[in-house]
C-alpha cells in the first residue's frame, strides 16, 4: 500500500465521522479517480457507515458495563 493510499484510508475514516477538511475531501476525491482499490474501500466504508446509522445501535452505559463485568467475575467466564 502506497503512502497515498494510506493517507486516503485515513481521510476516508475522517469523512466517515465528519472530521475531514474541505482540502482533505478534495484530495480523497482526486485519489479515488486514479485508485480503484481505494475507491472500493471508500464505497464499502460508506456503506458500513450507512448501515450502522440505520441500525439504531445503542451503547451500554458505564454502570451497565460495570455490572456486566461484576457478573462475569462472579459467575466465571466460559
């Protein structure tokens, strides 16, 4: 993987979370025009983001996590 591809992957991840600057997004778009491997990665990454957004995923609260850890220690971990 080239340095440009590594940078494209990093920018793709930043775009996923809305953290990429306008310059970074343009850099990524240009790279995707010439690199089919990164274009495929970015398409799959975008699709994964969409699926996660529509799945209505929820995280456990810190209290729930602590309770789960306590129960695992008490009852053993299979």
